[in-house]
């Protein structure tokens, strides 16, 4: 404002001087019934001065309004900070700001360290986030998220759950290891064995069991990562599907399952060899029983 005041005075002085030098004649104006006859330079100086005064009044008003606005913004910032703090601490105190009101709706969604994604004006994307958390699939491209973005990943996961066939596309299209791994465990449930073996991921119980009657099933077993209980469950599912010798040959990579089938078919000498070679104390105790109950009842009564 100070610079404007100095510049204005200089401008009026220079303009008046220029008019005085170029045209020093008089001009008469009739104002309120009075004839006023003054040099042109004086008229110019008078009108410029009036304009200058009104402009200063206007700028002062604008500046004053801006000052009050800035003060209100500073107060609102403190109010919003306090509101956020209270929401995180579960304190039931909430004050509405005077100017910055858009953020207040968002703050109401804060519960402790969580944000409930309810619809808020100017934060409509929260509706989509709520859908994602509920397992829905959204049109994610409008947000221009990178493939490593957690919301992008969640959207892909939701789609794979709804469309298992999409898992194959994810395996081919995406580089994100988290997505590829999850896609593999969905795809592998129905994929051919030769396709499953292409990927460097562990073979789970669910994958093995889903292929128990498929061709090349036995090729999955060396890569399978199963607990003793899961190995036995695979053997149970295999039991009776082929002749005993074929089943025992197939199940060899699964030592617990192999021992189970040997016992199930009463091949106790084979079972003893398997148990001793692999230190399967659980079955060793069973084999040493004088009276052997059904092996399934024994397993169900124990924890292995």
C-alpha cells in the first residue's frame, strides 16, 4: 500500500506537469449552479486526486477483508487440528470452522487411527474406497494409480476373487510380486499341472487336493509344502482311487502320507521302514501297539 501511495502521487504530479506544459489554457465547468474556471492542469490534478483517494479507500477495504480472512483461516486451521486430535483420542468435542468447512466432513470420518470411508462433499472418492474394502471392483483407471498402489492392488485382488479366470491375465500382465503370487494360488486350482510347475511358488494343500485325480498329479508332490496333517489328508483323498501299489508309488514324496497308506493297506513292514527312515515317531508309537485300532481313529485322537 505504501508503494502504491508513493507511485500514485508521483503519477499525479508528472501527469499534471505534462498537461501544464502542453496546454496551459483554462476550462470552465458548471457544477451545482456555480461556474468554475480553472487551468486544465488543475482539473487533471483534481480528477486524478479524487480517483486516487477512492482507489486507496477501495484497496484499504480489500486489504482489511483479506486480513480478516487470513485471521479466520488461521483460527480454522487450529480448530481443524483440534478436531482431528479429538477424533483420534475419541473425545466427544467437535467445533465447526468459519471458513474451511470442506475438511470438517472428512474429519468426522476419523475414528481413532482409522478412517471410515463414508461419502463426503469434495471427497467423493471415499465411496469407491468403501466399495473396495467391501470386496467390490471399481473403475480404478480414473484415479491414475500406479500398479504398486495398495488400492490398485486391492482392486485387482477383488476382481480375481469374483473372476478366478482373471488370475491368469494377472500372472502374465503384472510385475507386482504380491499380485502375481496371489494370482498363482487362484489360477493353480484349475490350471494344468505343467502350467503350475512353470511358476516358482510353493504348492499348497489346496492345489494338490484339487488335482488329485488329474493327469501328472504326482509331479506336484515334490514341490508341495505340506504339514504332516495335510500330507495325511492327501493320502486319505487318494486312498481307494487306484490300486494299492499305484497309490503307494504316487504318494512316496509325502513321507507322512506314504506311511499312512502303508498302514491303511496293512503293509506294516513297509510302514515300519518308512517310519524308521524318516523318524516319524507319531506312527512309530502306533506300529508298536499290540492291538491296532483303525489308523484314522488313532490319528483323530492325536495331534501330529
